[in-house]
C-alpha cells in the first residue's frame, strides 16, 4: 500500500510539474449512498441517499488534440441514511480525496463539452454514525475501512468568458470498488460507496497569461 501511494504521489507531482494550462476550483452538491448486501446477499431496501457536499482544486493539461489530463485534490463528504422502526440512522463520512483523470474536450468554441474518467483514492479522516439521538465514532469502532478507491465518470460543459478564465458545470458519477466493511462482527457483508454529484467551478488559464506577457 505504501508503494502504491508513493507511485500515486510521484505521478501527481510529475503531471503538475509539466502541465502549463489551467488551474481550477470547484464545489459540488453530492447525492451519496451505499451499495450494501448482508451475509445472505440481500440488499438493504431501507438505505437511502443523503445530500452531502464536497470541494476540490485541480491542475489541467489540455493538448491540441483535445485530450486532457487532470490531477485533483479535494475533500468530500459521503454517507447514507436509513430508518428502522421509526428510528433515524445516518452515516457521515469525511474523506481527503486524490483523483487522477483524463478525457476529451471539444475546443472549437468558447462553450466546450467534455467527458472523462478518473481513478480516485480517498482517506477517511472523520466518520460518524447517528442512531436516533446517539452518535458513534466509526473510526474508533473500526467497523469501516479508513481508505477507499474507485472510479469517477464525468461529463460537463466548460465556458471561456475571457482568455484568462472560465466556468464549468459537470455531472460526476463515483463508484467505490473497495470493500468498506471490516466484518469485525463476523459474516460476509458487502459495503461500497456510491455517489453522483453536480459540480460547478472556476478555471484560470495560466498558459494564456504567460503567452500574453511574452
């Protein structure tokens, strides 16, 4: 795992070092849930999505062909909610998120559609479970993994309102591939993060600024 993280960070730093195009920031409203199956393979029909928030910053390199690469660092809030016997249950998970992605953007006009895919690795730094009026620290209880990884699929529209900056809106679908349940109570449960987000953000074109000055 340490070797994987080292390679991930080196790749991220290398991409940032050689990229000379855009930096961006974004904010997202996230509709988060779990994919859960018990030891008998039954899904929990009481599980519902919950509305969470996240934010991130990225560095983007766009090639003349329209292919782009985009490393991103951010924080995301995930979880889900349920109700059993009139008792409200909520999971609230806070992650530090690293994403390395790429895709294609159509650059002919100022309004630019794009689509992409990315791989994420996330670290849980705070997790709580609320059952009625009681709360439990998930990290201390060690009932859930402190890391997660998976895939992001995204499609969006980017608009350049000047040579220096732009705005974008994006739909992002995240699928967790890591088994989160530590099975400390026995059984063979299956638990994965699922989320889709609507993201809005700003981009700042560094390359154009440099070329203008030169």
